[in-house]
């Protein structure tokens, strides 16, 4: 028998199918979606026909070397992974593309997390309806 005092655990991983990977998927969001600006990124979002939301991340070479770009992409995935349930992003079935700005390199994780969390909350609010 299960212990009722234990919290119900759900997977906190970010499965591969929840990521945008193909160029045409990114182009669809850019062409058909809406744009939202934040301090460290520009977010594009558009509805999809899937039972879950997906995220795509772009980090150009203007941002820095590969290790810097990869760190910022890891941070972005982590924030999205933690915010998708509280903001009910999966219930909205949207594709989100996060274009990182060059000034994100100088951000601390806490600043970056706060900025992206606020931006994702705005995406969730604007994607209703």
C-alpha cells in the first residue's frame, strides 16, 4: 500500500519530443506566431496541433563561444522545464522559440531565471483564447 504522506512524484525531465528541432518548425513559429521582448531574450510563440507544448532555443555566435551558448541554452531549458507545469504551458499546446540576446552572457542565473519566468508567464497569458 502506498504511503499517503509522500508527495506524488511526476517526471521533471524535458523529453526530446518537447523540443523544436527542425528548421521548418522554427520558421512556422516565426511566420505565424507572436513576438514578445524581455531583457535577455526575444520569445516567439504560436499554437501547435499537439497535446503538449514545445520549446526551441537559438543562440547565435554573436553571444559568444560554444561553451557560453550551451550554458545559456541549458539555463533556458531548466527554466522552461520548471515553469511548464505551474504556468500550464502543456495545456495550451504552443510552440515557443527563445532567441537569446547578447546581454544574457552577463546575467546571473537568478536574474536570467526571473526574466525568462516573467516572459513565459506573459506567453501563457497571451496564448489563452
